[in-house]
């Protein structure tokens, strides 16, 4: 993730990443997030099982990711397999690795990538220093000049808990809402990993502790553990997806069975 990148204009990948974050940090406002949440939590865009959704991701390349241009289905299996190696008995963790980015399917239903991918951050309060490109990318965001939203706490109470915080709209929040609507039996640790794995200013930058409650802090080590595999599993080596599918289908049947509404 481009935590501390400066953009080199002659590098097309870096330029692409910067453009995504500039749009994200301009248009992701409190009003925008509330509007997108209302739209997408109707769960009326598609109805398909998890494995079909994974196959859909085969044609998506995340424009915010500077690491490698690989389809998301490959990254999904890479992440899951790395977790499986390190935590062989935690089958829920394996599945979490597989499905953590499935919310990116929003890109196939008209959502621009700046509202799907990339690092997330709270809206409705001051932007903290560890947000990527923070110093230059928010200058055109109308919330920056709104006194309701531009103080340290903004619209939030101290230690209110991340459950009550509006995050910038993207695939993390959407997938969390999809799973909750479906009635998944995945544990809270998995749901935190999915909902906050892109919240780098929190789990990697150390910011926004003042919004966290005791449950958030208890879950933070799990999110950090997940991040090790999400961040460092990307390589040019492609796993044998066909051979791995039966095992992961059994986990889907256990934790997120049947038709899922997206």
C-alpha cells in the first residue's frame, strides 16, 4: 500500500494511484457516504453464491494498488493460502482471506473505483496525518471547510466505537454489510478483518485511537495479523485455483452458504 508514497509523474502506476486517491479524497464526504450506504444496502444489484462472485473478480484489477497488476481472484486465493499455512486449524480465517475483497464487485455495477478500492478513513471528523497523500489530496473536499466535520472528533463522541463511525465508502464496508444481511456465522474477528482491512491509518498508522472502544482495541491485533497476509501475499505466482476450489467451497457452505444478495 502506498502509505508514504510521493508521486513520480513519469511512473504510470504511481500516477494512476495518485489520481484514484485524489478523486476519493475530493468526493468522499459525509453526505456521499450516507447516500451510497443507503443505495447499496438494498442488496438488489445481484444474487449469486460466493464462488460465482469470486469468478466475477477475475477481470478486475485494482487501480489503487501499486504492487502488482493481478486479478483479484488470484490475490484472494494467494491470501487464503498464506493464512492457511500459518493458521492451519482456523478455517474461518482461511475463508476470510478468500472473500475479504469480494465487495470490489461494486465496480461491475457502476461504482467508480475511487468509491470501491483503496485505503479507507473516517468521514465526519478531521483527517489524520497517516492518510495516504493527506497533505495535498483533500483540498477540494467540501467537508474540509465544514465546522461540523473538521475538528478532531467532529460528529463523534470520544471512544464511541468504530461501529458508530462513518467510514469512506468502499469494498470493506459493502462486504461487511452483505455478510451481515446474509446471516453469516463467521466470528467477529473475521468481520473486523473484512470491515477494516483497508483502514490503514488505524491498523498501520496508529491514528484514530480516540474513536475506538474496548472491543475495537481487542480486535485490532486480529486485523493486523490479517494485514500481514493481505499485504505480503501478492506475487507473480498463481495458485492452482481449480485444485483449491473444493476445499474453499466447503468453507463457503459452512459459513456463507447459498445465494448471497449483493
